[in-house]
């Protein structure tokens, strides 16, 4: 059996400690992100149970993330396209 290839990182070096710390921080943040995603899913489920249209709620949340002028421009283009298709 061949010896494993050298990675160039000494496991006892400061760089290895820093790398381990970074990986552990990323893992913790990924766990938090999964928990938050679950919380958001629960809020949407609650909204749906109370009769709200979840698709529309998601659209509103998406719209509120964007700058007002960017949103106005998108709405103007949408209106233009709808008119061109005879849907306005």
C-alpha cells in the first residue's frame, strides 16, 4: 500500500489550528442557517394556516429586499411586456 500524499500542512502547525477553527465556525453557521430556514418554513406554514397566500408573501419579501427604484424599473418592464402580450 502506498503512503498517503503529503498535503503540505503540518497537523501541529498554527495554520492547521486556524484551518480547523475556520471549518468549525463554518459548520456552526451552517447549523444555525438550517435552524433559521426551519423557522422561516414554520412562519410560512402558520401564514398559510391563517389563510394567507404563501406565494404572494414570498414575492412581497423578495420585493422588499430590493431598492425602491430597482423595483419600480422591474414593474415598468413587466407592465410593458404584459401590454405587448395583450395581457394588461
